C-alpha cells in the first residue's frame, strides 16, 4: 500500500504504473503516421509550422504514411517485440502532426481499422486544440465507450505571447476549450508541455503548474527545450543565441521537481523529458544519457529532497 493518492510508492503519479493497473501488464505504444499535416503548415492559418517542430526527429523508421494503418501496426508490433518482449498488448499511437485535421469521414477510415486489429487495446491521438470541433468530439466520445482512448493535445505553453513567438497559430483559450469539452464528454485528455521556450522565465514556468492543475487533464508529458535540426528555431538560434536558454541536466532536474511539487497529484505523468534523435539534436547542452537514466536521477533527487507530486499543490 502507499500513502500517495495514486496508490503506489513512486513519488509521482507514474504512467507506467497506471498502465499496469489498467491493463494488467506492460502495454507498448505503436507509433503510426497517418499522413496528416497541420493548419499552420498548409496555409490555412499559416506556413512553416511551429518553430520548434520537425517530426522526423522522433518518428520511428517504420512510420511511413504510404503504408496502411494495418501495415504500420504490424511492423510496429514486430519492432517492439524485439525491444520489449514483456509487452502484453499495444496502443495505436497516432503521433505525427495533427491527427484530427481532416473530415470526420476520413478520420473514421483511419481509426476504425486500428480498432479492429486484434492486438490493439487502445488508441492515443496527438493533435492541436484548433483541429478539434464538436462533431469530432462526439465521434471520439463514441470511440471512448468502445476502447481506451486518449486525445493528446499540444499545449506547449499557457502564455499567448510564447505561443505567438513559436508560430503556434492559436492562443491558450483554444487549448482550455478543447481540454474542457473533451473531458465533459468522457474523453481522457493528455497534454504536452515544452519547458523553457524562448522568453519564459523560471517563475513563469512554475506558474504554469497551477494553471494546468486547474484543467481536467488526465495525463501530461514534459519535454525540455531542444534545438532540432531543420526547424525555424535552429535559424533563430544561429541569429541570436543569447535569446535562448538550454538547461543542463542538474538544473533541469531541480526545475522539473519544483514544477511537479506544484502539480495536481491526479494528473498522470507520462514523461519528464524528451529525446530528439542524435542526427537531429543540435542542443548546445546535451545530457549524454538515455531517458530511463534521466528518470532514475529525477526519482533519486526526489527521494533526497523528500519531494513528491503535489507536495505544494493547493
């Protein structure tokens, strides 16, 4: 037993423990590229995309939109069976770009074959808040009654000035609307937050914890700011490196723990940091270790500080 709200002895509400409790074992995400784009890439609201984004920096090699959803699932399962032999099932993870940026009929053509795959036990859909509407929400509410479904919204920042700075194409009010409307319909909402976007102070970053804690978020991923090859951010950094701050490992560990101490303990934490592939990662302060090693250091520091998620949450 545990004294923590989440019912296990780790010092944060860990996604891996949630998965084991929900599915009875290890469940692996199989990434799928269904060939979507984004409204701030195709000219609908802008071009060039978000200044930090290059999907090639994290897409597995088997993810190619010319392949069917079924084929990508098959190849993804085979890929993960080599790396994670203890997996007892799989979640179809639609990650690349904005996976609700299409007509409802097109979305059904993409998601329903994934649902029919015998080894798929849930679906996770990454998208932008401005690529959701009430018609699509009703459809996803129906899917949520059939399977484990999570909509993962790119939050990135709660500050409109920052969102404008990175060419996001919408403000934070749209993010709040999408999360609240999803949760109202019984859809689990994940969020993605980038820690340390240009112009944000340490105080502003920590203030985001209270703002996000007030939202009906089911889970969250944190990524530290990274400089990714082929992005607008790379060009901006070359012109003005003094306008950026990249965290060294020790600094980030203390910052993310400070953040988590302020975070609603009901929110499940999927990741504390990101990993751009070495071919794309131009970050000046590289940590030189895998995510699991960074996670071990974070948990060790939490123990040393007698820290836990929500310690100072009110």
